[in-house]
C-alpha cells in the first residue's frame, strides 16, 4: 500500500511537469497564421454566415476562435489553452477505478506530447486549437458518455446538447463519432433485442451537427480552389491509391509511438489477462472498447480519402482516438502488471525522453517569443507610409517538426489587425532574437577591410547545446567592400588544442537593415571552444588575407 502511495506522488509530479511545460509553451506562442483574420472576424454574424457559405462548416470552431482571441492577457490565455489540454486528457483518463486515473493520465500526457502528429498547430496556435483541441473536448466527452452508457447504463444528460456540437467539430472526427454511436446502438439492439432511444437521440443530434458541418456550400467552394486541381483530375481509383498508400503510412509514421503502445497494450491484455471481450452481464470489456477505438482511430483517417488535402493537424482526431484506446487498455490491466519492472522501466524511458524533448522545444519557443517582441517593435515603429518589413519566425532545431506552429501568415489580416498599410515578411537563416539583447563580443580591433567594419559578434547554442552559431555583424560599408575571389576563413581551436576549419563563402543576411555573416559549427558546443580566428582571404591565393582578427572565449 505504501509503495502504491509513493507511485501516486510520482505520477502526480509527472502530470504537474507536463502541464507546466504546456503552460510555458502557450505563454511563449505568439499570434500567427489565421489568428489575425479570426480576431477581426469576431462575432459578426453576417461575416460568419459568409464564411460558412464560402469556406468552412466548422461553426463551433469558428466561434471558439474569436472568443479565445478576445483575451489579450498572455498569462490568462496560456492558462486557458493549458486547461483545454487538461480537460481532454482528464476526460480520456476518467474511469471508475480512481486508483488508476492518475497513472493513466500521466502515461497519456507523455504520449500526447511525444507522439502528437501536429502538436504545435493543434494545441499552441489559437485558431488551430479551436479547430482540433477544444473540439476534441466535445467529441471525447460524447464518446466517453456513449461508451459508459453501453457498459453500465449511466449517461450524463449534458451529453444530449453536447452531441449536437460534437457532430459539428471537424470532418473526420464527426463521422467517426457517428460510427461509434451506431456501433453502440447495434450492440445494445443485439443484446436487448430492442432499440435504445437514449442512444438513438444522441445519434440523431450528432448526425444533425455533422450535416451542418459537411453540407455547407463552403466545402464545395473550397474544393474548387485552383491548388486542388491536380487532385480533382485524379480518378476514383487514383484517389483511393493516393490515400491508402501515400497518406495513411504518414498517419502511422507521425504518431508511431502512440500506435505502437496501443497495439502492444492490446496484445498484452490478450496474452496476460486472457479474458473474454464480453463481461458476464454481456457488456463490452475495456479490452474490447480499446480495440474498437483503435480501429476507429484508423477509420478516422480513412474517411479523409475524398478530401483534397490531409494536413498533419487533420490527423489529430485519429490520434485522440488512439490515445483513448491506450487509456482503456491501461484501465483493463491489473495494477500488478502495470507495476511490473519492465513496464516501469519503459515508463521511465519515455518520461526521460519527454523531459529531453520538452527542454529543446521550450528553448526554441523562448527564442520565438523574443523574436515576436522584436517584430512587434518594428511594427510599432513603422510610420505606415510604406510597407512594414518584419523577419519571419526562425525555429531553432527541435526533435520533430510536429512541435512547430503554422508558419503561413495572412499578412492582409495582420496589416489590418495592427492598423498598418502593408506588412511584409522576409526569410531568415538564424535565431535573430540574440541580436537584440546586447550580449555580443567586440574584438580589441574591430577593423576589417574598412575602419570599424565589424560591429559585433553574437554567439548562441542550439540542438541541446551541441551546435554553436556565430553571427558577425558588419557595417554596410564593409559589406560593399568586396574583394575579388573573396572567402571568409573561420578557424576554431578547442580546449584540447585541436584545430577546426570552417571556411565559408560570403553568406550575407539582413535583419532590420543590419548585415550579418552566419557560421554554424555542428557538434562543437560553445564550452568546448577556446579561441577563434576570423577574417577574409583570396580563394585563389589563400595566403593573401584581406582582414584578420583573433579572439578567445
């Protein structure tokens, strides 16, 4: 008993760490992509009707988005967004066995972070979360209530109105939910030889919501977009082939950890517990439900076969149903099995992996937050007489691209949001947040080919501090003083005395009308560097040097 209590504190600590990470990431996430457009859209019913008729039937998400965007307090919106993740995971982990709830919550939380197919777009981007996180709260609630009713004849009356909203969440989730409810109706029909009108009512309301979602003229209008012309030209067989053999493998690849765990747990249940899928009361066991939810997860992606596009964020409902499958399998297994040494070791491994990945992701989003502050300053300083230039966001390397938010931006809406004439973004190749903190090095002599041609040297680390990036800021006069066949030499001596050559061609890049040279040192951490030699030379005659300086770190 004492051992079980100590484990409870461990699982609670894991959950606290997880939700703290979610909060920090939400706090660091700036407005982006469609956020500006939906903030302007607000609650204008005429604009929403036009949006419904010409673009999307996601009525629920389209009203959640402006509601969230009304909140200007970063601390508050981060807390609300974190609450959304908490709600969906609490719903999934809610079982009668209270002793297991915390354990299940801790497991699915880690898997949620490590295996989500579009973590950044679905949970951190506000409009993305309205479409995929907050809507998942609705359809998970209804699915859990329906499953609970089939198992023990108990249902929350709130499930009836919520089922109408759940049917209008997003395309593949609503169809999958309808499928789950139909299976439940048929199961009870076979079991009791009569139709259950409670479930039938929920099915009817869910279908009405799905009709509102799917029957909008906006879906057809969007499908006729020129970017989908190639897909429309495919035959039925070709569309099926594209989806089954090209898109579906990506579904499993993007969430491979979740699917591996889901399948492994079902196999473990079958081999160790060796129980029948039906209880003595002819109710479905958690094992049977787990298997059905895993198939529902796959079916949730299969129904996208007739969609012209299948972005990573659209895989979120499939992932959520897979997480539900994992939860039911864990609830089915006896505590003694879950407390097995091998299971505990695997738990520890994925937790350590979560910690490592979360540190990297937080570091990247911290830089994004600082970059956004620079962008906001540039926008505020703009005189609005001409276009406002801002750098695009630069993501430092992260363990997976799934942690990135949507990098596309509606600049027309952004310009209107900030009341500027025309905001335009340009690409960058480094984390420019470091150039605004006065944390730079200046050599004793900043002369290069021109007097004081070197303004400063900025250094930062990335990729778990394994890589080091050097930024050499030059004056515009130095930039224009290019010599024939000019290259830059960049020689590093490490703390063991070894010499490394990183010579490079001129790669001038600009941020806020400032000129930089960029040099990246892979697998050489900053602490390992003792001294650096930098300058320019004639590539046809390496001994001929145009400029040179040496400094120690």
